[in-house]
C-alpha cells in the first residue's frame, strides 16, 4: 500500500503544470451557458487539443496521450489547480466517448472522436423526456425503421449544452411492444441542425440557457450513427451511465482546487469563526474523495471494476460541491448575491449536482440494494 | 501507486476478525464492564501474540514496527468487535517511550513489556482509561511523561466498558519531554477503531432491517430506512481512505482529518443504528449498545472534533498560496 506516484506520472504532472501555466487564460472566460462564452470555451478546447491536452486518456491515434486512469487523475489535479476553464465538451468526453470506445465501430471512432477532441463538434446528451426522468426506461421517443437508417420522433428535455451544441446522442424506442421497458431501445447519434429538430433553450435558475428541450419530427439518421445493436440501447447506455457516475464525470482535482480556494477566501476575510468547521470539513472531504479515487484507480489498474460504488461517489461529490459553494456564499455575505461573483455560477451549477446523472435518491437506493443487500421495494 | 491493502494486510485483518469472532467478544465486554477483567485479559494476550501491540514499536526496541498501516488494519478489527481495554492507550504508551531515543533503562524495559503484551498500559491526560485494570499508568504532566504509582477514582462511563480513572500523584519521571509524534499514533488507532465500530453498527443494522417485518414487509425495503443506511455506508467508505492515507503519511493534518471523519462517520452510523433498531436498540440488553456507546466515547478521545479541525486548518495555512 502506498501513495507515491511513479516517476513517469510525476514527469507527466510537471509537463502538464508547465503547459497550463503558460496557457490558462488570465481572466475567467465568459459563462459557458452564453453564446459568447460557449464560443470562447470551444476555442479553449482547440487550444488544449493543439498540444494534445484535451483528451489525455484517449489513445494517441485519436489525439490523446494514452494516460491510464491514475495519470488522468494527476492531469485533473493540475488542470483544476491551474484555474483552467470548465470543459464545454464534457458530455461528449464523459459519456459518448467511453461508449464509443466500448461499443462503437472503428469507423465511428475515426469519424466522431477527432472532432470531439478539438471542440469542433460539441455534443449534447438527449436522455430525459417529460415523462422519463429518474425512470429513464419509461422513455417514449420513437425510432422507426427507414431505408438505410431510422426516423426519430418525439420529445427530449433537460438536454445540457443543447442550446449551443452541434450534435446529440441518446436513447429512442425502436422496438415498441417489447416485454420490458428497457428492451427495444436504440442508442443513436443525431444532428441538432437537422431541419426536423427544434431546439428550445431552457433558462436554468439564473436564466442562462444551460439546457434545452428537443422536438424531433421524423429526423433521419443513417445506420452508421447507431451505436451497438438496435434493441440493445439500454445495455450500451448503462455502460455510459456507469462511467458517468464513476470517476470520469467529476474528478477529485476539481474539489481539491475549490477547497483550496475556499480556504484562501476564508483567510482573506479574516478567518471568521462562523464557517471554520465547514472550511475544515471541505478540505477533509476533498482529500477523502482524492484518496478514494486513488483506491478506485488502483483497483481498475489491477483489472478490477467499479460498479455500484460509483453511486457513492455521485452522492459524495455532489454534496461536497454544494457545501463548498454554500460556504463561500455565506462567507461573502451580501457580496455573494451578485450574479457575476467568483462563486455564483459555480453555486448555481452545484445546485443541479444532486439531480442530474441519476438523482441522489436513486443513487442511495442503489447503494442500499446493491452494496448493502437490502430488499428491493417500491420507489 | 497502489493505494490498496496488500494480500498480507487483508489476511492479517481476516485472522484477527476470525479470532475475535470465535472468542465471543461481547461477553468479554460485558464482564469487563462489570469489573471482571479475566476474559478481557485473555483476549489481550491473544492480541499480543498476534503482534498487535508491537506494531507501533521499532524493531530496535523489541517491536516489529513502526507499521502504522498494519496498526490501522488491526484497530479496525478491534473496533468491529468492540474489544475492551486501554488498547489505544497501550499503543500510545509504547509510542511515547519509543519516541525518545535517550529513554532511561526503566522506560526501555517497560517498552519491551508493552510490545510483548506482558503489560497493559494506560495514559492519563488527564483521565486514564481503565486505570483500575492497567499494569502501568503513565501521566502526561506539563510536557513530561511520568509513570504514576497507580490510579484512583474509577468512575463508570456512558460506555460501561470504559472506566476513566485519575493517575495518582508522584511516581517516576520517565521522559523530560513528550515526543510530539506519539499523539498521532493514538489518533490513528482511535480513528481505525471508530471505522470498525461504524462497520459493525452498519452490519448489524442491515441485518436487523432485513429481518424485522412491519406492515407486512421487511422495514429494510422502505426508502426512508435505505437512505439512512446508504448515508452511513457512504460516510464510512469515505472515511476509510483518509484513515489509510494518514497511516501512510503519518502527517499530523492527515491523521487529524482521518480521526475527525472516522469518528463522525461512526457516530452518525450509531445514531442511525439506534433509530432503525427502535426500542430494542435502546436497551442495555441488546449487544448493539456495546458499539453505540463506544462510538460516542471515541469521538472525544485523543482529539475532539474541534481539535482535529484545527489541525487540518493549520496545515492548509502552511501550504496556502500567498495572497494580498
């Protein structure tokens, strides 16, 4: 048992740190959830990609550096410590890319991944529907067989990034009348610019269009944009959901950096007693997530898996993120009310954490049933 | 990096777990609480034979250590079985004596007795746990380490298997200065014990809610019940890496963070365990009480929550980037 990174990982850390020091914008980019900010974040992806820092965990042939999960954790620590911008391509990087590596064809990978790595194509996710949220398998949007492909129709919602993104991926019902709701589903990629797609941006709490409703009316997608076998979409998507809830969606580096910033803010404001406990707990919590991720990474590198444990991560980081930001706003007092404050947008973003990527109530059910072995019951 | 227990460390935990399961530890706890130390003493000898008390002691002083990771592994199991006695205090006494290379002869002899399990020690700062049972009573007085001539005023505690005593005045000065790193061993061992206490409380409660039927179904099928247990599981699972991270670095802030998180997780698990057991859990007769009361006691032993947080903040201060 040890906590020492190998020399190659430390050399990688030093290289990443040096590059970030020379490239991270001196001032924060405009909000990702605005047209101007989206373009600025897209340009940042291109800058990262130009020196092969946008997708370090991918194989070199797709623009990556072949970093294993431990080295990726190191990269993320450096990335967030350097104050680098949020990732506009997160949906694609965290959800679609792992699915393509596991279930995609070589042709799909060659076609989709390079433009994702540069930010030239930004991907939105299209999971939820008005009547299918936590109970995703209740989805009703249809895929009807057509010559050489499928016609997609229906309504998707809470599609993050869709207000400004180029393409989307999601699940559609291709086999109506299947005996179980998670059978007969199609995992497919489609173009948000298609004339059959209507994107209606939705303002989140602060009014910014962080997500959108999608209305699809007989949108044609060719067979080559289907991932995995038709009807097997649920299984394909669940491998994605697993990686979403695991380490790759929210790395510990993000919270270590935020906890340090919170501590600095607290000191700058004279170390007020009223939030002392919460600042200390934020530092410990971020360290706990970092160490837990090292343990998970060690297990993965030995060929092990991270299964339902990922649900514990989801609950932990989403609640840690909220506490971090709430504490910062409490510290800032009246100043914390301003929409352009250093912690404001992060706070609004953190509020969504316990809801997306599988609501925390569902995650707790998974922990209780799959890790503790408690009997299933009505939700 | 491989931040996982080795096969040997897992086997060590499993062997202690099996030994303590076979030994019927709950009845030893109950007799210890009643003032009969015989069964507890027998357990102590077996733990010593397994090498538990030699882990904090360097090989040069008749120990097998220092092996803080193995010590943490062992103390998780001691907590899981609610083993009675001044376990942490004996480790602390050994760490104190081992921490001063200029220790006088009596201290060196004592150290060897502690490592081998021949002697059970307690440490008063100011209270000494189980001073009525211990062979050796150390007292921390104004930065000095004394061997007191015994202890008095054993008072029952909320954890009935713990009796706090007061070291008798006088005695023999062993070390002119308290070795500063020694307290880290006490905190680490307490944190590990708390993780084990929490794990036992969680296991017992999961078993209970799976068996207990109300409204025609096991109460463990209710979300209100599941979610409390899921939160307990999450708190314990994220305290565990802090514990082993601290054991690897033995850094004061890491140890304090581990102690704070482990004891908080154990205590909140205790509250959940009590609530979900209902009235039966509130009785002294139910074995759950052995762990419930210990979770409370460990929280303030060798570093109350505010002291642990202060150590975490002090370390963050030292590594803070400069600001204006």
